[in-house]
C-alpha cells in the first residue's frame, strides 16, 4: 500500500472498496468457499473442539513462561549451529537482515510467505539496499509483480482474476499467456525454479518454533517453504516472539487444527521441521541458519489488554467469517494484518492511534471468536480498544462531544426526560419509514451508513405510570 | 543492537506485571519417550492392517497414487512403469542403504539414468554435482520414516544418503514404505518425534523432517486447485508387503 493510500482515512478506503463490484464478487466467492471448507473439516473431526481448548491452554501456558521457552529455543538453535538474533523493533530486524546481506554478498533473496516480513516492510528495504527480493508463494508472487499488498492472510491475491494475472505475467515476464490457472501456475513454476537455484538467501517466517528441540516449523501447500530452506546457502527466519511452543507433543495439537481452520485440509501439503543448518553427512541444506526473534510491540502486550491476541496462529479463519471483512476486503484496513484479528495486531504494532476508526470496523457479532482455533476473544478486545481510543481522546471531537452529552443525560433522570422531549420535536423532519435517517451536520456521519430507531412517542417510564394505575 | 539479556529482561519486566492469569498447562508429554516408542511399536504391530487401509483412503483423497507390491524387489517395476507413463528418463534416488535397494543396478541398464545420493561426507563438488542432477531429475525415489494413516501423510527425515530435495525437485515423487512405518495418529507422531530427539542412539542425522500430504498445490488464482506449483505434481506411495 502506498503512503498516500495509507493516509486516506479508513471510511474513504472502505467506501471505495464497497463500490468495487469485482472485489465484492471475489470476496464473496473466496470467503464463502473457505467458510464451507472449514466447517466441513471440523464437522468430520469430533476431537477438534477439545483440541482447540488444549491449543488455547498451551498458548496461555507458554506465555506464562515465555522467557524460559525463548531461552531454551535460542540455546537449542545455537547448539545445532544456528544463530539467534533479538530484535526489539521492526527496524532492528530489518537491519540485521540487511547487514547479513551486505557481509555475505547476497544479491538475491527468495522468500516464502511470511506476515512477519510484511510487517517490517522488508522487501522495500532489501530493494533499497540492492538486494532483489523474490516472493515465491504464487499469490505473493502475483502481488509483488503487480506492486500491490496481500489482501488476505492465506490467499493474498484473491482480488485478482485469472485474466488480470495472465495480462500481468505477459507484461512482466514477456510472452503471451492464456488466462488459465493451470498454464499460469506452470509459468510461475518455471520462472521461480530458476530463482530458487540462483538465490543466495532464503527468507521465511515461522508458523511455530519448538523450544525443546530448536525446531523451526513452516507450513505451506506449494512447497516453496521447502525450496527456500533447502537451496540457498543462507536461511533467515523472522519470527514474532510469541510463536514459540514448548514441545513436539504441543506441536502436534496445533498441526491438527491449523490447516483445518485455514483451508479445511487435515494437514497442509507440507509441514517442514527445520532443525539447524545443513548437518554433517547431508548433501544439501544451507550453510547458515539465522533466527530473528522479534518484539516490535508484542512485549508490552504480555501484560496489556491485547495479551490474548498473542495466541494468534495466523490462520485467517476470522477474516472469512467477518461481515466487515467480507464487504471491504483486506486492503481497506490499510495495514499489514487485515480482518478482526488484524485490528488488534495493528493496535499492537502501531499503537492505539492507528485504529481509532478501525476499532469500530466490527459489528461485534462474535463470529470471529467462534471460528478462532484458539478461541481468541476478539470482540472483547475490540470493545476495550474502543474504550482506550476514547480515553486517549483520539476519537473525532464531534463524536466525543456527543457521547459526553449522552453520558451526562443518562446519568440524570431530569436531563434524560428533557432530552427525550427535545428529541421528539427535533427528530420530526428526519423520521422516514419509522427510522431516523439522514441527520444534518456531523450527525450525518453516523446516519450515512446506519439508521436509528426514533425517540418513541411515549417513553417507557411514561407508559409504566399508566400501567401502575389499574 | 538488542542483546539477548536486554530482550529477556525487558520481557521479564512485562511478565511481572501480569495479574489474575488463569492456570494453563501445556500438553502432557510422554513420561518416558523410550517406553512410549516401544508401546507405539507394539500397538502398530497388531493394528497396522487397519492403519494401512486408512492410509490408502486418505492418501488417495489428497490425490496420491497408491501401489502395493509383494516384495522389495518388485519396486523397480513400479518405478519403471511410472517412468514409462511420464515419458521420464532421469531418476534420482536415495542411497541404497537408506532406501533398501539399489535402483541404479535394477533400472540403470534400461535407458533410465539413475542418480544415487552420496552417503559419505560430501564435499563442495559432490554437493554441486548432486544439486545439478536433482534439478534435472523427473522422478525422485525415497524411503519413508513414517506413514501417517489419519491424514495420508508421508514423513521423511533428511540425513546421510537421504537428501531432502529428492521428494521436492522432481515432478514425480515415489515413496517406498512397509508396515513397520505405519502410524495411526498425529499424537503417535508426536511421541515418535519426542523419542527421536530424546535418544542419542536414535538421533536424526539430518536437519529437516518433512510431512508430505499429497502433491504440491495452490489455489491462489481464482481459488482453482492446481497441482505441482513448486514441488511434485504427482506423489506415489509403494507399500511393500513382505518386509
């Protein structure tokens, strides 16, 4: 997303998305499909519900001893010949990678899909330093060629048609390619295979890291995660510090629900457990392995209101079911992480100020909580964020003034009665079909996308008095 | 640059501020990994026929092609048939010690070029040569460390003579297994992995364990399922009865 787009206020971005008929259609098809696949998968897996509870408990228990697990992970990775870096900020994580590139003469880096590297805008930094970053997940590759940002955590290019992809490939790769997913996938295979073999560095995220064994775990369907960790001479994994889990036994519990939640698969095509760089006797594998453990705003939430968001597995299930996401798509959110969990993660990484509008981009219906594999209470935290936005006085002044007035009126019965009487008179021109619509001035902000029930002709307390007299 | 000590002390400061946490526990680990290892082995010695049935069903559900042969010596015939069907001539194989049979001997003389993975400590030149052969190969033949019935998954541990890319770079992957590798559940896999890491005698030599569940796939263009985007387009599993 370009700077100008980011500076566009959220309501405008959302409005533009709502007007994009093609986007609307793509979103409906994709999210409906994912919802169905997930539902079907869990329906045939009675053990799933109990496993979700266990997975949630493991995340919480791990957080309660996070320091110990991180130490253990780092010790084990170093014992196996890997290097561990500690990054307090995204800038620092980027600098570590850039320094590695410089010191080791890296000219091209192949990447497998990673939200953590999106989060720190790594590609831009690499390009500026003269290193060519190549996204290798097909969806990410399309997005990179188009100079866009992913619109869905697990399906980054769902907003593009095959026709658009064919045009893009034809233009960028030279040739004339048919608008057929099979053909286009083969084109990408050939193009990217060469890149895997030529690249000096492979960059990945990490779905999990097992402390007890020093294992970095990558889950992919395409096999690009395997390529990136096998062929280049250096492997760098960037990981949020909350992704550590204690043991292999724990890992199995997460694996049994992760793919089911994301795509409805029992397991993704590839789950890759990487334990150190190439070991003696191996004919392939990187000479060097680096793990970057990143804070970047996560640490202060260990005791913060967003603690539970640190459980997130990045499966994308909450996006698909969210009535807001389904209407506006990922780009309108304006930050790396879209959807309900994305609002929380944005607040975590960028601060509350970044979500003063986004905190309200939810109907609080709770669908996200229902499908979350680790049952993160997203609606509760969204309400808490709204409260914070209010407390920190970063909401628009009109809104704050109105809610201030409402608070005062509701705290005094005299004022409340007066307000009801005034409201009944003032609302007359705006009541249509029994609803309050199209209010003037800044009230219009509210009624532009919603309506309200009008103040009743007789209030409850007035009617109550009548009822008390038999 | 943030040091480990700074990072962790910052984290501990935050952890000290938490209040009113509910009690939560991680998954119970097998108390004695060796014991569990033996127990699982014993269970599967009896239950493998059901596990095999389930494996076949799940493996086929994820577009795998299942074969069953009587003896290990029959495996080359299956590979030959696959090569003919794919019009492929370049075969890459795990080292005979890791696979249990020497494909170069059985297939080499028939217009198929077979590259075997080295099992000594390969130097830079040996690695380069192998990589070039791997990049060119059309069929990759591997053994299997575990075949997971619940999900139709082949689990392969890399190491000496067992390169990780044999199951990745060629467009067709052929994995050979027998009843001793069958497991029922992810939970059992967890126990086996605990044992693998706990016991120095069983310690894996290589760096990577891959869980392979069907061919490489993507649905990134209009959610149309397409196979073979980076890894193999076809995955075959050959079950050897008598071993």
